[in-house]
C-alpha cells in the first residue's frame, strides 16, 4: 500500500540508550495523530532510541468502518497487508501497538457504536492468527485508548458528540484487553483535564500533547517488556 509504511528505525547504535538491554521491534497502527510528523509514533522513537518502530498510522483510519466510504481507512480490511509489510521487514515483532477509535466515534457512526469493540476484538484475533499461522510469531498486543475529543462547542459537525462516545468505550477497551490477554494503556486520563491546551481543533494534538501519549505508551511498554 503505497505511502502507507513509514519505517522509523534506530537500531542500537548507542549502547547506553535508555530503552534497555535488547532492541525491540514494535508495530504502530493508528490514525492521524500517529501519522503526523510530530505524532506519538515519532515521539515514541525519541523515547525508545534502541527500538525499530514500523508505523502503519493513516489519517482517517478506523478499527472497522469504511470511513468516508474508503476501504483503505478500515484497519480490519487492511490488517493482512500491514502484517505482510511488517514481517517482510522483520522476522519477529515484539509488540503491536493499536491506538484507534477516534474516527470510529465520529457522528456518522453514532448508531454503530456497539460494533466498535466487536471490531476491535476481531482485529486482535486477526493479528494473532495471522502472526501465528503465517509467520510462526507470537507478538504481544497493546491496546491504547483513544485520546479525548474537545467539547462540542469547538468541534466541527462531524465530530460532535465524539468525547461522550469515546468515554463510553474506555471501560470496554480495558475489559477486552483483559479478556484477550492483551495489554491496555489509557491515554485519555492524562489528557482529559487540559486537552484543549494541546489541541487547536478539539481532535488533533500538538507535539506536546503527542508526547504525553508517547510517554504513557512508553511507560506501559517498560512494564511489559521490562525495558
């Protein structure tokens, strides 16, 4: 998928770097906040300089909806391509990091919110099954909550009601992570009180806001991977 894969690799050139004993292979799947040139994936590479991070974040990406009528913005439709690209670059993946849900909570999908967690469950299953059957790998999966939306007063029409929908999904994400033996990181909580300090439109985050997401993910990775 042309232009989709951004390989951000810093592979252990500095023995004293902070991310620990052995470099990790991480795969990020996200939306515009992950695809941005100052997004959380780029910020995460700064925090984990030893690791290789493959970035499959796409602006407008969802878990399982054809956002804007486009198949390319539906991760469930594209996950096989993502994995094929990841495993063509590396024989093994330590962790898939999935931060999706913001676009699944757009107003156009208001009457389909009961599908979001079901789609996420299917995505987790697809990652595991494909990694195991096709590549004999058993990667971890880190599910990351969507960040907040701003208040409706600052949102354009297609995003109105988004924060309420995101908040309703948070406990369901965490429960699903436990049920599927995945890991969970909450980036909503550290951003909720000051979100508009980091966003001009109530959706997309500044570099400082993206760093808060990256720090929360890095902290969770250190707990899981012990480095």
